[in-house]
C-alpha cells in the first residue's frame, strides 16, 4: 500500500519502538520515541530495508544458550549495553 499511512502505523506499533534493519546489521539500530525521531533516523538509513518494532519494557532479560540440545546455560543479559545506538 503506497503511500504509507504513517499515523496508523505509529498508532499500531506504539512508542517507544525500535527502528532496525531487516538484515542483522546492528550499526543502524535506533530506539525512537516519536514520529519526529523516527523520521530523523529513517532518513539517515539510505537504501536499507528497515523494520519498526514495538519496544517492550522489561525488568529482567535472559538469554538461554543450548549446547548439544541438552545442556542449557541461562544468563542475565542487558541488550541495552550492547546494541542500542541512538538511545
């Protein structure tokens, strides 16, 4: 559908949200709090295909690493320390 109905999209996703590449490139990951902030960062992404994802607020975050489908290591993790540029 073109042109996009940005207001409807922002209402559906909500803020804060994460603007991130469809691929795994971490350099262009932004936490956005408003349409103005979204467009500021979006306009800098060039020809990258981007995704806007609802930001989930959390108190605790864990990652589970599994080796050999039997040994599980559960680890506290803070994604904000590693990947959040533009916060």
